[in-house]
C-alpha cells in the first residue's frame, strides 16, 4: 500500500490551521439543533463523520480503500482509532457533567503532555521557545476561562476527570501518528474512531428525537467539524512535529468564541479577548521564530 506523500511544511502548517478552524465551529453549529440531546448529537455526529471518511477513503484509494482499512486495523491503527473515539465521546459526556470552561481549561494540558511524550517516546527535541509558548498559551486559557472555573461538587469533579481523558488521548494519538507516519496510513483510523464512538453512544442516544433541521446540522458537524479536520491533522502529522501540532490545535479555543461572535452575536468578554490574544501570540511567536531561525525548528 502506497503511503500518501508527506506535505511540504508550509502546506502542513496550513492544514493544521484549517483543522482547529473547523473544530471551533461546534459551538455555533450546535445552537441550531432543536431537539436532539447530547448523546444523540454525539452518535449522529460520529455516524456522519464515519460516512464522510469512508467516502473520502474510497475517493482517495479507489479499489485499494479496503486494503487501506485492513492495514490500519493493526495494533497502532486500533490504538489510534480508540484514542479518536475517546476524544469524540468524552467531550460530549464531560459537557453534560461540568462547565465548558472546566472542559476547555482541562484540555489545555494536552500541548504539554504531547511535548513531553514526544521527547520521551519519539526523541523529538522540544525547543525552549516551544515550552515557553505552551506555558504562555496555557496562561491565556486560564485568563479566558478563569472566571468560569468551578468544581464545587462530585459531579463537577467527575466531569473534569472525564475531560482529562481528552488531552491524554489526544497526546497519545499524536505520538502514534508521528511514530507510524513513515510506515502506515492512519487516516482510516479516523473512521475506526468514529465507528467506535457511534457504537458506544448509541444505547444512550435512543429513542431518537432529532428533527430534519437537526439532521442537517448534525451532518454538517460530522463532515466539516469532525471528519474533515481530523483527516487534515493525520495528513499534517506526516510533516509537523508533535508539540507544534498540539500547540496549533489550541487555536480552536480562540476561534470558538469568534464564531459565536460572528454567527450568534455573542460578544466575547474582555477576558476572553485578552486570553485569545495571549494564545495567538504564543502560537504565532513559536511558528515565526521557527521560520526565521530554521536551525531551532
């Protein structure tokens, strides 16, 4: 099975910017859902993502799509698929148990975990500027959502523990993608993750209550907010180092309130804007330094 060509670095960076841009649409799109509950949203979102990824694989590989899927059903492919499923499912479950601020701030540790695992497992050197950018971006997250942090009861704490599985799974997944990039195409693992997530959430999703309008929104979520950006991340991981993938992924936190502002007239608070500027400064500064000082990249 011929592996997809690794994109050039500028292309990979563009793909990794597009991914969080699409992920960040979740909040504004879900506001158009009329009746579907959280688990039904998770089920249909994962189901539509699976259909899209399957169609994309068929278009990319033609008659070899089935061979690509079977090749991905190796140990590393199944691990990657499981990590995708955890991320797809845990986010929705965590939001039903705790606040959005708790979930997002908990997710912010993913960049640190990814850099640490990349250094320990892959031996990828992590420049001091990247550690500094991760710390600065985490501080920006705290500024953005610090006022909404709370963990006053057992349910809130349980929700944060479930949310903790998202950055852990994300870090492991990026390491698996980087480790296997030269040997196996793990784009089919996104399909496996979506199928696993749909299977797990189905028992809690029935009886279905989605309206025709809901199905249209859920299809958009599955294709543009889940399936496509995850495939872009897999492709970008063939070129970019693990820490910068995780750091660029934090753009989702900045872009989410921006979509809500533009699409739902939700004017962000001053702290949200200030924290967003800090995160953008950290991400942009890290990439620009690497651009003008290539030896440190």
